């Protein structure tokens, strides 16, 4: 009986060793892919000592007792990017990536209301989805709510509330806001001397009666990533002003790269500019600082009704 148990243990140990080696080789492969993308596209690529970076990562993988790809990628590769000033890049393993591309019934969508019979208030929540259906619903919900307010009331100004919007997918946000602004370029991605336009065009053929109305943009410390991009798309516009506190500071564009293990790397590859080509690096400072969050709407109303 003792012999059988010992033999069984040896078989299990051998299987574990094989599994560990297989995991280790896969991790090496994926890590090399990530490093290749970082060197080619990252906003901090020129600041990195590449010989040292590669050596450190491969040495850590070789010495690992417990091969955990998420752990090594987060604690070594992404942490190194943070040290060089990239605080935005992220990694989604296969299971988490599937979640953001699948239809999600738990997502929050924009809401709206009228204030004092003359100010249109629209709230944009974060939208962490790459699913086409979810993205359409988000943008279409926002467009229709804007249209209903504009048709029913004589709007003197708009409040676009991005407080608490931690980001996700910027394009449904920009598409949904289109009815309150003129079509055209609303911002830029800037990388290695190249400038890529953010275009906003009408999708439901509705434009507000007055496209020159004032727009108050509400931001706070939780406004980040795509929430900041939505703010930038309205900043630089005549008759736009931001209110609140400084944002999170994730004002870089993330490009997605599919990896061989089914995961996705979202890599910061560009800085952002508003329509006037003003560059935003780090946190957005509001035009009007309001430290008391309960008074932000009041302050923005005062400006809108001036």
C-alpha cells in the first residue's frame, strides 16, 4: 500500500513539474510579446533601459516557484511602466477580457433632467465595455435624452456631469454628446509627432436648436481615463467651462493588443489634446475650482445663467 501511494505521489509531482514548465514557457512568450509592444508603441519607451528591463523580467520568470502570469505582469512589467510615468496601461487576462466584450446587463447608462426649466442636465457614468450593442445603447440613450430636453424646453445651457466617471470606452460618450455641439474635430491623440483627430458626427440626425449654448463640465478626482477624454472633447470650445476638482490624471490614450494567451494589453500610446491643440498631461485642473462637491452644480448654474 505504501508503494502504491509513493508511486502515485511521483506521478503527481512529475505532472506538476511539467505544468509549471509549460506555464513558465507561456509566461516567457507573453512577456516577450508585451515588451515588444511597449518598445514599439509606449509613450515611455524612450525612457526605458531595455537591456536591463528584459533581463530583469526573464530572470524573475526563471526563478519563480509559483508561476502566476497575472502576478508577474502586474508586479514587474506594469510596475516598471509606472516608475517611468505611465499610470494608465493595464492588462486583462482571458476571462476578464471576455467580460468587457460580452453583452453586460449590469452596465449603467446616462440619465438626464431639466433644472429651473432652462438648464439641461446630463449625467454620464463610466462605460467599461467593448461590446457593440452596449456601446450603441449608451450613445443612443444619451442622444435621445438630449433631444427630448431640447425639444420640450428652451435650453439656455447644458451641464455635463462627469463626476465619478472612471472611464472605459470613450467613443459612446463622444457619440452621445454630439447633439449639443457642432460636427467636426473635438480632440486629438498625439504620439511621436503624429496627430490623430477625434471626429464627432451626427448619428441620429438631430442637432440641438442652439449649438452655441454654454456647456458646464463637472469633474472631480474620480473622473478618469475616458471620463477625462469626454471632458477634453468639450474643453477648448467657446462657451465651455469646467467646474469641480482636479481629475484622476489618466489623460493618455490606450491602444489594445491581443496576446497569444487570449489576454489583452491596453497600452498607453499617445497623449491627448483638445480641439485647440492644447495638450493635457496628467490631471485636468478645472476652470472654476469647487472643493465642496455639493456646490458644484450651483456654481455652474450661476455661470450658465450669467
